[in-house]
C-alpha cells in the first residue's frame, strides 16, 4: 500500500519534479500567498496529467443591504491594508484557468470556500 507523503514547502518553489504529483492540498492558504498566480502555476507544474489540487480560502462575505460595488470597495480596502486577501468565486475560477487548470468545482460555506481543480490529461 502507498502512504501519502506530507511535505511542507514554499508554494512558489515546490520541491517536486514537473508532472510528478497525483494530488495536492493547500488548506486555508491562498489568501496569504504573496503571488497566487505564480503559486497556482507552480501547482499546475508539479501535478501529473489528471492530478487534482484541493484548496481552501476565505471569500468576500455577503453583507445584507449592500450592493456589489460597496462590498468590493469595502473589502478591497481591507485587503490592501492587510496580509489577507478575500476572494470571489469567479476570481478563483479565472485564476485557475489562467494557469491551465480545469474542472473547477467548489463548495461555499458562508465566507469559506473549498475548491478542486485538475491538470488536463494528455
């Protein structure tokens, strides 16, 4: 039987060969990464074709009695003044697609989102 290998590393420089990882998990992390696009590109690099990544993060909360313009302005200001970035579901999907990851699926629970992406098979 094969046991999972747990590795702690720098998301910008994962210690794996290209196309060598079946699955990857990054829990409650993407909102803290200094360059999420480079990090997701690194995830795409190390995944085998058909490999999956499961990630979770925080989303912009849905405040009652406010419109989208207000929420983006308010939470955008918070994000600019802190190390934490809140995300919208569409932003995560676009970011994933921009680095070649496909089959975006997500589940949202209030301000928390967990999502799965895959590296396309050859």
